[in-house]
C-alpha cells in the first residue's frame, strides 16, 4: 500500500497529514508513505524529519489586491501553477500511489487535480469550519471529502456525501490526566488559567494578557501560565518588570510552552486563538475557552471555527478588534471561579469533541484502497 500526502504552508495543514501518516504506519508498518510539498515552507523541514519520501513542486497563491506588487505576484503564480501541474503529474506517474490525500494549502491543488485525472483514488481533509479555496475547488472532483466540522459542508459543492472525521488529536494529549498534570506542575486546588497566541506570538493578545496579569497580581486567587511566542517574550518580561510584577509559580511566563499537553490537561480555562487543531485539542480535553480568532488568516476561518464552540456553549469569543485588557479581565472574572459555569462549558466542549479522528480517517482511506 502506497499513500501520498499533499499539503503545506502552515502547521495546520502539515500536522494532520503527519498524524494520519503515523497512524497508518502503526496499522501497516510496511506501508509506503510519500509527501509532496513546497521546497521553502514548513513541510520541507517537518516531513523529512519523520523519514517520509518528500518531493517538491513550486506553487504559490493568488493575491486579491490590485496593487502593482500583487499583480506581478499573480502573474508569477499563474506561471507556477502551469509548471506545478506538469511536475505533479510527473511525480505521480513515477511514484504510482494507491491513494492521494490532500490536507490543504496551495500545493494540494495541482497534486489532487492531476491524481484525479490519472484515475488515482483521491481524498481531502478540511480542518476548518470554513473551507479554504483549494478545498472548495477540489471537493467536486475527489472521491472522498473528510470534514473536521460539519458546518463546512454548506460552503462546498460535493461529488459525494462527506465524512465527518474531526481533526487528528495527538495520542499523548488524549491520554493526559488532569489530576496527574496538576500534580506534576505542583498546583493546589486553585484554578489554572492557560493563555497563548501561537509559537510566533500574537502582539495584541500579549498586550491584553499583560493587563490581565497586572489585575490579578498578588491576589493569589489562581495560577496563570502564558506563552508569549517568539516575538513577545522579552517585551513582556520588561513590561512586567517595569510594573513591579515578579514572576512566580502563580505567574508563569514562557516564550514557548513545551509541555503543552500537561498544561492543557491541568487548565481550568484556556485563552487562545481559534486554529482548528487547537480547538480540537480543547474540546477533546473538555476545556472551557475564551477564543480570540486571528483576523489575519484566509477567509477569516478562525472566526468560523470559534463560532462552532460558541454556539455549542463551550467558549466565549472576543474579536481582536474588540480586545482590550479591560474586556479580557471582565470575561475572565466572570468565568475563572464560577465552577458551575466552567463545568457546563466543559461538558458542552466534550459533547462536540471527536476523539477518534485518526481511526475515522483511516477507515475512509481503507475503503478507497480496497476499491482502488
């Protein structure tokens, strides 16, 4: 069995592919796994590190702006699109995979289109509540469409009825125990607030959290772990120092939260962006959340993701345009020590969680394989 993945650009497209590939390898140690990505994006580092056969094509997205720089970019994108299809076809003929799986990003477009033309079984997996442009274009051509969130279906024209699979969630996170995590972190019965904006950092979240920390400093009412991301760590440390705030077990500021599984399991309330994989982890662990969707992503898909939890009664939303320390403090204050409300939100999160996504996706791919 030979399965080829295509997807890239961001971790949100790459990590699901790697999770699925890893699960297939567990089930079929002799399975061949290949991957087509771009040579200069994150997949070029992550995929080879896993030991998979990695091939590349040059492809880029189109800009909707009419500025001169954007027009030049679009002309180059058209040229790359033509060569990407030719190169994708050559690689597919060479590798002859049984199934081609797209997980999003511009690179998956030409690969999946050419695979369908060659009669290879094809599938796509959409992580978000609002599907990306590439997914919408491919949905009416591929053999199987797998959706993390059922809301995505209404935005697509489909060849076949979609499968609701959820997003792959890491096994170590699914097995994490709240009590064990809190013991490992040395916490008592007080609530733990966990906040982060992503590995690169989110300036406005960091600024709002600074005010939140200043508000609860010296109260001893709860613990707070915050991940600033790469760009905000030194700035926040300096700002807090100027305000006379000393870091402690109760106020724990980190550039990157390396033990996220442990911290997430121990948390009573999470403040974060609304990336698809993050939300899948939050719901899998039944964590109440305050979501601040990134307004800088394609199709504003994080807002749609966040609304899925909001409608389920599992999260509150603060849009970045409305984000201030005062607003964040008000929402946190209304939740952090309101145990009945947190319990209700936790139960609602678990109700919409899909914790067997790997198995569901595997079953879909095996159906394609047996009918290949």
